[in-house]
C-alpha cells in the first residue's frame, strides 16, 4: 500500500511533530504550576529524560503520545498501513526503552507516573489531573 501523501508532504507533516513542550505536556505543567508545585522539565540527568521532575516529591512524570508509545486499546494508537513492520519495530523499541528507564528510576528511589495524551482530552482531563495531585502525596 502506498502513502496517501507525497514524500514532501509526509516529510513536512512529520517535521511538525514535537518531542518536547507538546500540548499535553503544557497542560500538565500549567496545572501543576497553578496548584503551587514547582518542577524541572526534561531531566537530562535521569534515565529516559522525564518530561516533569518533582525533586521535592522524588517523583517523575512521563507524558506519552499514544501513537509513539503504543498505548494499547487507545483509539489514537493506530498501526500505520504503510511500512508497518518499521513502525512496529520503532514503537516496540520506544516501549522497551520506557520499561528500562522506569526500572532504573524506581531502583534509584523515584516514583514514576505516566500520563498518555488521550487521558488529557477534555472529557477525562480534570479527573486525571486531580488524581495526579493525589499520587504526589
């Protein structure tokens, strides 16, 4: 099966996908800040470079894109019809790296929380963010 976009369009679309400071990250960061929590972003010295680091609570938060991290059972995780094997390899590598990072962080005494982008959609956002605060204490 061929791609629905030509190479130039596909390349442009893929270049627009951010790795840092994504909309889901900004939602969580603004919420935490508004509740008085102070944090660091993209902890470069920690395994997996967590999106949010709360040193006071010895907690890190990863905010994952449903597609990029293979969120099972999620409507946003759709396996592409082109280059399927390549994409599955990439997503499975991401999931494996996530597991390794989580294990290293846990062994180092950190609490690891993960939020998927679909959990921050308007319907469930308030519940998820309030649960996040509960999990910090």
